[in-house]
């Protein structure tokens, strides 16, 4: 079987990506999240950097005037992102191949609170299409393989090993570790349902820690330790991820092949 693996569309379905989707030798499509976004992302990042640098990452501690301004900008960004995400899914519905996907940090789903990094009111887990399958926290049997979907993005705020990077007030370590424990339990439950772990393909968003996840300006690895520990424990065949646009390529953790799909926004 031949899979087309992509991620980080960020509001745009590039013509080269669309052409690849229509190839006759492609059996199915795997998307590692981040449908949302668009041309406004640079403005969004610059504003975020300015406000976080001054007041910290937790919005409830910002001055009321700043929160009001932020909410106004956030509403516009969400509207633009939702529009772009909807356009992508309208095209995906017409692709004559099965599409399996998870969410990224720029996507909105029905059981996740909104942040300004999302696709607004467009919920990607609620899209209807015979060929579209949102598989976060699910197992899908494909031929002799098992596809596990687990979005796997918590963000810097929710990673205990990056807690010191957070400016301003920090979430409690107890709260962070509670989330960590819950996610590990959910992943364990999925993997334990499959006897032959060598037939597992893991579709996630954030790369495993210390693999295709190095952020040069910070001189640190920002991947997900939960994903790395799970790979070491169960040794799946492949892990498909995205998030770090600059690291399109392959690596290995033991016998597991790690594939970072890179930045599909640019093709």
C-alpha cells in the first residue's frame, strides 16, 4: 500500500499537494493536523510574542485593556482561519480516496477549549464526508495494519520539562502532571488492544521528543515525551507527525520509523 502523508496545511491546499492526492498509485491519505491558519499567521505570532513577552502566557493575568484588545483580534483571526479550514475540507470531500486525520494546535474540535491558535468555530471532528475520518483516540484497521490516531499536542505550557521557559505565572506542576498521566493512560489503552505492535502506524501532530523537534533560537528540543516513551515501549512500525515545518524528513527511534511531513502549506 502507498500512503500520502501530509501535515501543516495552515489554511491552504497547495496545488502540488492536491495533485499528489489525485495520483492513481496513492491508496489513502494521512493528515497530521494543522488545517487552520492562513496569511494572518505572521501578524498573530508577532502580536503573541509581544504580549507574552510582557505579561506571560496565561491570559487571565493580563491587564483588562490588553485582554479586551486580544479578544477583538482573536475573533478576527478565528473567522479567517475557520473560512480557510472549511475551504480545505470542501476540497477533501471530493477526493476519491479515504482521508484519515487528527487535529493540530491550529485546529478546533468539539471537546477542546478555544485558543487563538485554532480554526475558530469550524470543528474538524464534526465534518461530514464519506471519505473523511477523524481518528483521534481511535484505532482503524487498514489491510493488515492498525492505524492509531492520537493528536499528541499539549503545547509548551503543558510540558513539565519546558515549564521554566514560561514567562510570568506558571500552571502548577500537579496540574501538568495530571494531564500527562491521563494522556499516557489513553495511549496505553489503545496500544494494548493490538497484539502485533509491529503492524501499528501512529498518526500524531507533535514529533516525539528529541527527534525532528529542535528549535534553534531556544537551543532546545520541544517534542512530546509521551510520544517518545510510548514508541520506546511498544515499538510501532511507523510514527507520522508534523508541527516542526523545517524538519521534513525521516529518523528512527529503535526500529520505529519517524516521518515528519513538514510544511504542506508550501507544497
